[in-house]
C-alpha cells in the first residue's frame, strides 16, 4: 500500500515537472516574470505579517491574549474557507477529472489510490490558506521565543485542522453522487460556493477594516475580537489546534499533550473512515465517474416551442451571438460569476460613500478621476472572467470552425457583443454613478464617462487579444486560465496601461501633481499637451491590439492551438 502511494505521488510530481518545463519552454520570459512577481508579492506579504504580528504582540497587558484569540479566529475561518473550496474540488477530482479513465486502469492498491486522490484535493483546496496563514503562526511562535521544533509543530497542527473540512467535503460528495448526477452536483455546489464567497467579500468590506488604522485603532480592534471570539467547544478541531499552539507558545509542553493526542486521533480516524466510505460508496460507482466525465445524460428530452428571441437569434446574422448566449447559460461556471460581479458592485458603491469629498486639498473631480482606477480594476476583473476565457470555453469544438462556412471575424464580433459590450456598459455605469454620488456637474460627468469609456475599450480589446493568442480549448475549467501565463500577462499589461491613463488624467488636472511627477521623469501634460500624449497612447494601443488579434487569427487559421 505504501509503495503504491509513493509511486502515485512520484507520478504526480513528474506531471507537475513536465508542465512547468513545457511552460518554461513555450514562454520562458513570461514564466520567469510571473515567478519573480509572485515571489516579490509573497515576500512582501510575509514582511507585512511580521510587522503587524509584532505590533500586536508588543501591546501592553493584552498583546499575547489578542494574538491567541486571533489564532482561534483564523483557524475557524480557515475551516470555512477550505470547506467551500473542497466541495467543488473533491467532486471535480473524484468524478470529473480528465485522467480518471487512465488512473482507473493503474495496477495499484485501491486504498492507496483513494489516499493519493484525497491528497490532491487537500493540496488544491488548502494551499492558499496554508500559504497565507502559516506566516502568522510562525511569527507568533518566533516572538514567543520557542524552539524551532515547536514552531514546526504549530504549523503542522494548522495543516491537520485543514484536513477535517476536506474529509467532510469528500465524503459528502461520495454520498451525493450516489443520489444525483455528478455533473449537476458540481454545478450546484459551484454556484453555492460563489454566492457564499461573494457575500463574505462584501461582509469583510462592510466591517470597514480601515477603522483599525490610526489612533485608537488597536482598542477598536481589541473590542471587535472580543465580540467575535469563538466559544470553547471541546469538539471543534480549530479549538484543539488553537489551544495546542497557545500551550507551545507558553512552553507548557505537558499541557499541550491532550490536544496533540486529539489531533493525532482525528487524523487517523479521518483516513480510516475515508477508506471505508470509499470502499462502500465510491468503488462500486466508478461507472458514475466515467459517465460524468463523458457528459452522458439519461432521461427524456423535452421539446419546447421556440420563442421570438430564439427565432431572431437563429437567423444567420445573429446565430453566432445566439450560440455565445447559449454557451453562457449552459455553463454554471460562467454565469455564476455574475454573483461575484454583484459583490464587486456592492463593494464599490459602499466604498464610494466612505470617500472624503476633498482629499489632500483636491477637488471632487480629481477624486472621481482617481477613482477611475478602481472602475478600471473592476472592468479588468470582468474582462478576465468573461472576455478572456470566452475563446477557451469553446472546447475541442473549436475545430469545427475550420470547416464551418463562417468568417472568423463574426465569431470574434459575437464575443464583443455578448461579453465586451456589457463590460463597457458596466464600467460606464460605475463611473457615472460614482460621479453622481460625488455631485459632479454635467460637464465633468461627461468627461468622466469618456475617460471610463477609454479604459473599458482598451481593457476589452486586450482581453480579446490575449484570449485569442493564449486560447486553450483542452483545459478542464476555463476559469483556471486567469492564473495561467496568459492571464497573468493580461493583468500585468492591463494594470500598467490603466495606471498610465489615470496618471495622465490626474497630472493634467492637478498642477502640483504634474510638478511632482515631472521630477521623476513624467512629461509635462498641462494644457493641450495632454491631448497629444493621449492620442499617442490611443494609437499605440490600437496598433498593439490589432497586431495581437491578427496574430491570434493567423494561429487559428493554421490550426496552431495550444
């Protein structure tokens, strides 16, 4: 059993190594830039965690108590986050992964295969929680001046706690698939997870975390932590781990043993129960996994009369648009992203009401121009989720375009109409709405709308170009393209161009900011000079996106699809 488990893990590591080598070979510069940026971001996060933890720890009287409560809250929140992630990850790995048919044929022990697959679900569900939660625990143990082994045990207990929701989600999926089709369960859980996470994002913003910065902020933070402090539930693994970490931080080795035994017993029980459940429910239902993988559906087909809209979209002029809308409606991983957009909209409108009307002596119009950066970021989020991934949603059916009597440009224009136009309209609504809340006069609202229109058009054009060039119709989940080399390059390029747009507007409107920026090499954009620089930017952006679209179309016509 152990030998088979080792062989399976080595096979997975070889697959990861080959994927990295392939990315490095195809896009070496992009790969190195992404690795460098990710490393810099994570290093900055660890430094920030170090500073904040040390600041709280050094508070008189209640510093250590506050840290221990934060550890409890973090562990409980981590269980919730991992549960939401593991629900969809478990059913995708056990029932909808593309390599299931191959792995079912491997001459390995069934129990080893289940534990190996469970380990993959654990890593995919918990890696972000572990990556961003472990530095906080490490800093706490370092400030407590405990041995290195105690710090490692504290992080290990955190990892053990995260295994409980992964186990629960995996077992729940095995039960549900015995009753319902795996693909439908995956779609329902995906929508539920996105709705819940969108609500949590807005709830976090509604807490107004900026109130904890400045004079008296630490006292308000202490009162908030006391308000949400969890109860002492002896059955809660998060409380076991929190008490274990607290005992280690105080060097009370004997007091830490009971909770250590509980965590060890939970780990052994989880793996034993998982194997028994898999033998009883998963092994006899391998055919359901293959059925979900092939997309087979059993049942009667209901014939509905065509509506007026469907008949209009069925015409040759609009059939590409109708096909895009049909793909969007039938794919919950796409239309469920609307809940994320609603969360962003609520977060944006709430944040607008909290903005000062005259920051640093500026005007409301200057504030609105600076706020176009946030509007552009929202537009970038929408474009990366819908426009950028719309090409890869086609799947292997993209090869039908090679033989279909249809122009490739009409295919692209359909994506512009279905995904690009709503993105531009949403950006304009946000920008004009924020200007209205700031009580800008009509002329300034008009200029603000033009600025947002420029940003949104460039962002949509970039998303179309990058989506076409980096299209991957064989990816299991097109949303994963957002963290691919093409997705990272799109975000980096879009944010850079957006920063140029915003700085051009602000330096044109503010003489002081123009003077300060000129000292670091920014050109003078006062007066009519701003229009020259703006026209140059527009020309460069049009030429660059046109070249990328032409390159992508040439790849499609030659059949050079990733």
